[in-house]
């Protein structure tokens, strides 16, 4: 049966184009009367025009539907809802879709750019929903959609404002869901990815083709339909045929005895338990902390392996005059920090406490919103700022029906805007000193929603989105940003907790994890994370994604199909559910569905045609590519893979041992022109789907020339058919342009997603050193070489000739789904080669498999095993523990005098 909306009235904001237009058109076609709201502004929010809304209304009415236009800003939400009441007498559905962008790196963000995005996305959603709420309650029916995004869920570079705003929809929506349930008012949150004005600038055209708004509309239609009595307060990711649900997952956590041994050191010693998701919890509210405290008191005294201190560090704590803030200030000072105690009322009392035991502190009596003045106090008194703990807060609890604009604004200003302002003021100093620790305060009321706290919940989840985006931006400057969700008895909570609970939840039981996250000992991987804490218990909380459903892209998606697969969409089957961490995780899932569609097109490729073309390419006569290089290029290459000025043989042309590292051979080999085009040889080719899989380099002449002319010729070795993908194997021989001697031979594989199924061989017909795989040996490595890459490593390496913007331009890397610009795989290859030859001398050849990405500034660990004349190795990113190179092997030249 078709899901229809006859007799219902829908209000859709931001309806002039994209998703909004698609929602309005579909609902009208299914019988709803629609208010088409659009202010007619540009993507940046400038200007106004009635044209966009009028055109959508004309299209709907031309098809026999009912619609009226409204041109108000969402900040005048009452006017928008009045338009529905005046035209149609009621309102049943509200889809909050309007949005603007003000994308800019955090260091360059202005208050106006922050405020504009928060005003439209957060306050605008509040104003429209508030205006509709009374009518929903009166008729005991309503359906609300709030629009989040991947940036809101996971953070995104250059979008601290947008990430904050979109994350705010989570707490707001979860709280609305709890308040509205008894009135049959259901609220859900969607994180769509669709082609629109807001995505057209950051995604390639071939991807946007598969991201039409029509792939989002069916889910929204189910959620706003009267038959929906099963989804309320849920978060969904949707786009490109993919629909899945997101829920919270909470680690088992670390439980420590609450006594004087509960310290940052003790939390660090039990850090694995803080992040232990075995037998995880899937909560909708805070943990039972009274039970935790009782259990904690049965434990032995805590063990501490390291000494966490803050000597020489300067910490700023907002709301430091009482409760949690006071506990943070006192402990920071006891462990050696100089502390700025900020509070609106009498911070001097805490300052005097600190000075009484010999600590160093100064007061800052001002609103937390005055971030510039607070940070100035730190700079004026101590000359730096290393730590910011945003703790200040207020409550203005009230049922949403009775919430006033003043209550909403006051809470969001003190919690969200003040957090932004203090971070914004401190950030330039942290960037300059290449160090910073920021701990922002969220709440379980935000994470899970809480009755009577829509304002507070929205602000507290907005802080999560902001923190995650800032963590992404700050990473390259050693700035770690985390969120703490504390549970403690304070002035802020005594009005909502019993006296017994307030007494048992001492702020001192929360402070240790906050201090650890503020310290030099904070685990490197702990940035952009959420930690719940109280009563000696601390645990990480993150998202879990259902396996969801990938609908076929070769036929239209309807609400009826979504309805029929609902159980599959929301199923968190063990082993199939995933844990997304970054915005690109959603894009990767959607891209996989797009690849699947490409691989299952009804018009199967003419396999004979492709096989003939491949054979011709293999037989094609290789042209010659000449590369003239000087000692300057030799030095540049060595520097680009981490050589330093203290290594004169690598950077000084007059040194008698001056040489180039052997991995230089990849440069002429990979840059050589090819007598074929891959797009002609496989179906569905797109360079966006291409990955560098493996690389083999053979050095055929020593000493390697440090200047001269190299002549390279390239050939197609083969193209393998892996079903859904193709693997192109390319060989390149490089000779000395003067002597004709062979210097290098490269053979590398390119994995091309979505280009299989053409009938080619699945495996190579012959085996050689180039196809060998060298698994890590099952024993302790004989050597481990550690090297921290430079934040500017990719910018330097690209000067060798690989100018792919993926490695330098964040807009390109984010559009490609890899997050921040990544290091060239061949740069990692070069650094790894350097590690091998530095320990074992000259090599005859080297082979690697690329299995992960590296961010400039991360630290590489090359684990090496010697096995006869072979060196087996793998390289991992120390910061994450993930491998970036696996199955590596190098054949050592053991001839006399073969040392470099």
C-alpha cells in the first residue's frame, strides 16, 4: 500500500533547492499540503529573494498539488508556522532543513561566521519547532525532522561552526523525542549526504550523480508518516542508496577506588579499560553511578605507573570558583600548573586556597563568554596558555512547551558560545607553541537527551561537534581536544539530584581523567573523544552504526521499500555493525554502494573488446621519458623523506660520501609517460577509484647517479580482473642517459575499484620478486626504527613531481573521503627504505604493500626482521597503531663494501 499524506500539512524549511525542494515536491505528490519556506539567500546566507520558493510552489501546483510560499528566515519560525495555519488550518509535519555554510579554518574564523551558522541551524530549528510544538500537543500528533550531518557526527576540517550546529541537533532531537512521546510527537535526526548547493563545491561530479536528494526523501517520508510508531529520537545516516541507524556505545570503563590514590596517574595506568568496548553498553541515559561508587569502594588502592605533572604549564579553567571547576584548579596547582581561575562570582576564594598551599594562581572575574579577557589574563601573568578547561555552565530547565527565547539563548551563550570564545582566544597561542590541551564539557543530558533540557542538551552536543572538528584541525600542531561528560554534585546539579547523590558524587572523583587529558601524558590517540566520568568510573563513549541497507541504485527508492526493510536498517547484528570515527566513513560506505551499482550494470562490458585492448597495450612500443636532474634534486629528494642537516652525505654535495637514497628510483619510474590510457582498458574507470596497491623497486646500478639524465620506458605488464575491481600492473625501466646502463626497475600495481568483470585473468601467470609477499615473522623484531614526520612533509615531497592536490589541499582530500591531506604513499615508502638501509646497508630490491594512510606530523615505526639475505618489515603509525605498509621485504646486497 502506498504511504500517503492526504489531509496533512507539512512545513519544510530551506525548500528552494536540493533536499528541501525534493521533500516538498514528494510530500505534495503524496497528498500533503506544503508550506515552501525559503529566504532566497545565497549558500553563504547573503541576500533574499522570493524566486526560489515561488518556483517550487509553481511546480507543485502545476502537478495538482497544494502549496504556499513563505520567505521568512527560520529565526522567525513563528511566521513560518503561521503561514501553515493561515493557509491550511493546521500543521502536522515539520522538516527543519534550512542551512548555510561559513567554512573557514578555526584560526581564521570570525565571531560573525560562528554566530551566523549557529543562528540558522540551531536557533532557527529551535524557533520553528517551538512555534509548531503547541499545535502538535493540542492535536496530540506531530512529526519533526532535524537535520544533522557527517560533520556534526564526526567533525570536519574547516567547519567548527557547522559541526557544532549540526551536532546540536542530536541533543535537541533526543530531548524533544522524550518530551513529545506521550503526545505522539515523534522527532528524529538525519545525517544526509546528497547533491545540493552545500555539497556541489566539495564532491566530484561523478559522485554527485549518485547522490540525488531522491535517495534521502524515502527515509524522511517514512519517519514523518502516521504509520511511524517505531522510530523516535533516532539518528540516521542516509544517501546514495544507503540507510543506517546510529546509536551510542559506551565502553565498560575503568573503575578505581575513590581515595587519595585516585589520580591522573591511576587513570593512565588503567587506560585500556577506559577504552574497552568488550561487552559494551548501548545506553539511553547515564550509568548507575551510585552502584559504581559502592563497587569502587570495595577495590584495593589504585596503582600508578607514571607521574603526571604540570610544571611550567599554564591552565585556564572557566567556572573555577566552585564545584568541578574548583576541583580542577586545586589539583592542577598541586601538580605544578600556574592556574587562571575564571568565574563570574568570587574566583579569589579559590585563588587564595591555591596560594595557601604554595601554588600559583590568579583570578579572572568575568563571564566565560569573554574569552579574550580570560586568555589575556593568562598571557599577561604567565606569558603562555597550555591548557583550557571549559567548565562554566548554567541551567534554565523548562519543558519545551514553556521554554522562552531568553532561556534558550542564555544557556547556549554560556555553554556553547563561551566554549567557542575561550578556545578561539587560546588557539593562536597554542598553534604558535605547537602544544595545547583543551577539555570541553558536555553532558549525558546532551548525549542521551533529558526531559526539560532542550536548551542544555542542544548546547552540550553542539560542544561535541565543535570539539571533534577542532581536534581535527589542531592535530598537526599537537593540540588535543576532548569532551568530558562529568557527573558530580555541584551547585549546577543540586537542583536536579537528591542530597545523598550530590554528596556521593564528589568533583574530586571526576578531576583525575580531566587532568590526564590536560597533560603531556594524554594518550596521542585521545583527541576528539567523549569520556563519561564520575565516582571513580571513567569510560569512553562513541557511535555505533547499524549494518543498514544498501538499496540498488538502478531503480527508484520508495518509502514503501524503506518501510519493508526497516528491521534490516536498524539491525545492529554482531560482526556487521561498525564504529565510524570520521566523516569519510559515511562517504566510503556510500561509495561502496555506488561501486556495486557500477559493477552490476545490466549492460555488461564487451569482455572481448577489453581483452583485445589490454593485449594491444601490452604490445605497445614504450616511448622514452627523459629526466634531467642535478645535485639539488638529489638533496631535495633526501630532505623530502626526512634527511636532516646533520646527515651531510645526504644533504651536502661536496661531502665525499654524498649519495641519494635508493628509493629515489620511484621518481623517474612513476613519472614516466605510458603508451596506454587506463580509462581505455577497463570498464567504469574513474581516477577517483584508483589506489596504489603494491610497489616493487629494483636497484640495478650502484653507485646511483646523483646528477645527470635518466631515461625511462614504461609498459603494461598486465591487468587482472578481481570481480568488482581491476588491478593494473605497470613496469618501468630506467637507464642512465649517458652510459645506457640500467639503473632502476619499478613494478607497481594500481587497484581500480568498480572496474572489474571484463573477463581477464584473476592472478598473474608468472611469479617474480615483484610479486612476492613477505608476511611479518612471528617473533620480536630485530630492530624498530622510529621517525616523526614533519607537518610539512607532504608539501616538501610533492616537489619531486607528484603534484596530486590530495596531499596538500584539504578541500580535495575531504571531497575524496580521506579527511585531512595525507602523506604520499611513496614518501612513506622512501622513509621506510631509509630505515631499512640505515640498519642493514645496501639493498638489491624492495617490495611493499600499502595498507593505510599517514598524516603529515605522525610518527612512523618500522619493525624489521633479518631473515638470511632478506629483510622483512612492516611500518605502522605510532599515533594510531595502524599499519600503513605491510608484507614488506628487501633483498640485502651482502657483497663486500656494500654498506651505504
